[in-house]
């Protein structure tokens, strides 16, 4: 398949048996699909059941996706059937990760759309750059696949809205990689907080600190032979290749990334919102800037965002990309403040304090004991695999995941609003029912984005 085939033409080619999205059926399906259409429809249209093997394609394995491939491969009854990446070097890393737990190598694919065409694949795990997360998820759902997508689930707020529509229309299982939602001690901590253990919650603070160097000034350069840059860009309007973009620095360009706020803040802010039991805010304020270096980096390296809620609660976020001094002795974490105490949340560990700061309960992380009745494999990825297993269990049972599409969009969308407030330089008035900005057309322009013609996500 040519990497230049745009979304609209690809949708004409894929079969969507069981997806319920009204796509044209099977004009360019591979021979295996044509020979077994009933099998494809049967697997796509019902929960797989406890005894059936779940077959997954992992898409984007240069970094986080390599760990996801290992997580899935280490689960019983799961087969990583394909590894997909536009970087031919990364595919080998993904296959090597799978080999640690499987005697059968997955297919090696450069174009993820071949995995969507494959009737034997039940689900996809997406760990691509941010600008691909929602468009690729929507294509996968249209092809009848269940979707696990790394955070953030979208590049902008409008994509999150479309993603909700696509999940509901396809009736497929969806999970965002907000792992803390599945961590057993974190679930216990949130239950204690929401039961009133520290009184009425009033403020949640999340933070992340790192010490990243400069990305310099990029220069136009030939596209490396190992990279399919056309497909890497996908839905993003075309820009020439530069030598300081791939593989990680795209995070700091608005065209492809979402900055440190969504690169890391999605985890902590999701926990803040979960602990306080709030949905969309009514007001958002942001400050900060690119302070440490003069280079091509566009997003803030120092940022503070505040969300105020009608329920009389506030959430704040602090990110420092170039100063790693800890908060509460942690480089990242969440603090919940209540009328009768406070709670420090650190991954799968937490500490409760009384109003005078005395420790009243301390729970340490113990990944090995996360679920004695269903132990996780010895992948070294510990609690990440608990979250991945939750997704697989939902695919088998048809049940819910711990971070479904509504929570994924809300926690991601909050951070999009914070970035929008920073970019327009003013406080935003938010409609609490929808999360959209009120009475500010310039801000709402940033709720969506422009797409490469033919690649617009449509449900």
C-alpha cells in the first residue's frame, strides 16, 4: 500500500464488518480477509471470551510502544501479531521486545493501515506522536478494532469530541494509557479521599520536573532512508524535514506535539480530577514561557495552569522542563488538600496527613502484590501491565476499561484548555457542560486544527 493514500481513499478500501460505521465493504482487503469474512465479522462483533486469544498490533515502537509491546506480549492469551512503525529501525526493537515472551515473531509493517486491513487482528495499541493519536484511533475503530492509545488521546479538543463519537458508534473497547487509573493502591487512595478521609477536598496540585537541554536551531535536511516521513506526518499539514525534529523533539512544536503539559501532565491532572470528582472547569488561567534557551522549542518549558470549578474546587499544574528541583521530595506527583488533612499521591504509593502535617497513613507501592489472584508477568514493567491487562480483559468480556473515552477526553481536554489560555494570553471562560470556550472565537480556533487535505478525521 502506498504511504501517500489519504484517509478518504483508505476508508473506501477497508472492510468495516461489525464496526457499524457504514464503510464500504472490502474492496481492497487482503486474500485472507476475503476467504474468511464470517470469522472477521464474528470476532469484531462480540466479546472474545475468556478462552480466546487476543491479537494485537502495536503501532509506533520507537520509545513507549516498545514497552507496550513487551507488556502485551507478557500477558497470557495475548499475541502481538504485528509491529508497525514508519522507522524501519524501530520495528526491530519492537520485535525483539516481543521475542522475550513469544516464540513466534509478529509481522513487520511500515504502514499501520495494513494492520487495520487484517481480519485476524482484534485490537491496536497506539504509541505514535500526538498528532496521530486521535486520527489513527478513529481509523482503527472504523475498521472494527479495539483501541488502546497512549496519552494524550488527542492533539486538540475537537479530536477528543470526535473520538467519543467514534467509540460510541463503533461499540469497541477504548482505553487511554493513564496507568494510574489501574494501580491498586491509587484506586484505594482515591476511594479514601472521596469517602472524606481528609475532609472536603478543595485543591489538587500536580507537578512534573525535568532538566532537558536545548534542541538548538534545526536545519533543513534530507529525509533519512530509514524513515517514511510522508506517513509520519499523516494528518498534519506538510512541512519540510528538519534535523532536530524526530524522534523526540516534535513534542515541543505545536504542529505535532502538545508540550510538557500533555506529554507528562496528563497523568497527574487525570489523578487530580479523579480525586476531586470534577468534570469540566468554569475558568482556566495559564502563565509561563520558554525561558531557559533560545532555540526552536515553541511550547513552554515553565508553565503554571489553574482550573476553577463551580463546585468550589481548584486544580493547579506546575511543569518545569529545565529545572528538576523536586516538590514534596518528588520530581512528579499529586497533592490533594482537604479541610481535615492532605494526601500525597506518588504513582502506586500514597501518604495521608492530618491538618498539622502528621502522617496518619502510609501505603507503599508493591507491584508484585497488585493482584495475587492474577499475577502479572515478570516483564519488569510491573504496574503498567496491570493497566494493559485491564484493556485486554475488557476486550474479552465487553466490559469497561478504567480510563474510557469520556475520562480520557476530559482529562486531556483540560490540559488543551490550559495550553490555549497560555497561547492567547488570557483567562478562558468555559462551558462546564461541554468544556468549550465561551465568547472567545480566537481561543476556539485553537480547539481544533488544520489537516492535510484528505486526512481530516471524520466519524
